[in-house]
C-alpha cells in the first residue's frame, strides 16, 4: 500500500475519533481476543469502519488477513498473519491482531464443507474473533448425517469448530398477520423504489410461496404482486405495490413510532443491530459473522449475515437495521425469543443491486 493511501485511511479515521486521540495498537495472538492496547485507539462510526476495513482487507489479501470486526469498545480490529501486515494496519489507525489461520485457509475450509458437510440443519460461517469456521448443527442432525458432519470437521483440524444450535434451523414462515397471501404470513422488509415506481422487499422464501400480498388477514386489502423471488441460493423477493400508495422509507419499531431508513450497507462483525418483525416486534443483538452458508430443508442459501438476534415464524422478510441504515432481510434461524437463538439475514445490498431499486 502506498504512503498516500495509508495517509488517506489514517486521515479518515482521525476525522471520526469520538473519545481518543492516540493511534497506538497492540498485536496479540489468536488467544488474545480480550487483549487491549496499552494506549487508547479511536472509536469510529460503523460505516467508516466498514470502509476502512474493506480497504485494508483488499490491500492485504487473503494470505495476510482473515477478516475484521468491531470489538466491545467499538474499535476496528483487523486480523493479520505477519508483522509487516500488522504495521500496515497500525499505520491506517486500526488495531492489529495476529492469528494462526489466514483468510485463504478459512475460505478453503468453507469450500470443503460445501462439498462434504451439506446436511440439512447445518450452517457455517467464518468467525473472525476466534479465527475459525464455526459449523453449527441443529437438533435434526443425527445418526449418519451427524457422523458425516463430524468427519468433515475433523478432517480440517483446528480451523473448524463444531457447536450445537438451539432447536431446529428453519425459515421463519408462518400463517397469520402482517403481510399475507396463500395462507402464509411474513413481514415487510424495506420499502424501495425505482424512479416513481414503488416496491417492497421481503424474504425470497416468502415471495416464492405467495404471488399476491394483502395487508389484512381476510385478504381483502391488496398490497401488490410478487415481481420476482430468489430462493434457495439467495433469499430475497421484490413485490410491486398495486394500491397506488407511496409508502415511507421507514421501519416499524412497534412502540407507535418508526425509524427512517436513508441508506443501506453491509454491517461489520461486532456491530449492534436490531430486527423488526410481525411476530415478535423489535429485538436486538450483534452481527457475529458474514458470508454464512445455511442448509435449510428447502435448500442451501449462501452469503448470509449471522447474528445473535432472535426471531420466530412470521418474522421472515423483516428488516435488519442500525440507526437509519438498512442491512438485511430476515431469512431463518434456530431458537426463539424466549430462550434466544441465532438468526440469519439476506444482505439487503445484494437485493437492491439485483433489482436496481433504492431505499430512502
């Protein structure tokens, strides 16, 4: 990376300092997830952290970094595999953390799991905090299927960690309230537009099952028709409004208020996020991984956002957001909002690009 590019990133970071001025960083080992630098480092806005992380990861390449995340203090941590890379991260103003596995090794491990462990009820994603691929199994994975998964993980050694998930992995589709059609209930994601034409986004597994959507249980007030749905593989759908309305670009907070949505981005690992849905209202948690692969009974979906936010049937398609920024559409997960669980989201930026539509 040139001195000019390093200087620009350092300037970007310095401009966004909230509570600290020193740019010192510490270089720890993979076991030092909780280690702190001896001097404070800047806390930056999530969008700026994402831009800085993306630039550093592109410059370093998969052999020299295994990803990045926001730590509990809101600092950007970039994993590195050599001291020169650590110096480069330090020059840009972020925290460098030495790890044993490169991004290339983690990517190779996920590719092997795609080939050898694609059993319904499993999911995997790279966890940059532990520098491992986390392979999750639900309660339906037993017998020969469980043995297949365990053998695949064992063949990859310490780069993969197997852990159980609560309950069963399902798409969050149910019959009931919110947006309805064909006996199903889902949740509206984000209102979007293409010029003056109005649409909304929801989950692909909802759109694939429902051609016409209504705003009431009796299906007397029509909202619109599904224009396109992608599931499995992806999990997003586009619905064109047919009622002549110009809906607001906002999210229902289920407390008689709404949150305006003015933009969209892919969230950083560690970012605090919220989800709104017609079954459980608003719940919050953190992003724990990106580019997750989930093997539903209906098929495999790749490239999802993994979170610690809970969800239940009927929340499908609902929005994932932070502040005024759209991040994702509820796809599925395990557990519930009583005992907790894991929920996966379709990145909204992919849906926006695929359909040529805009939020805000």
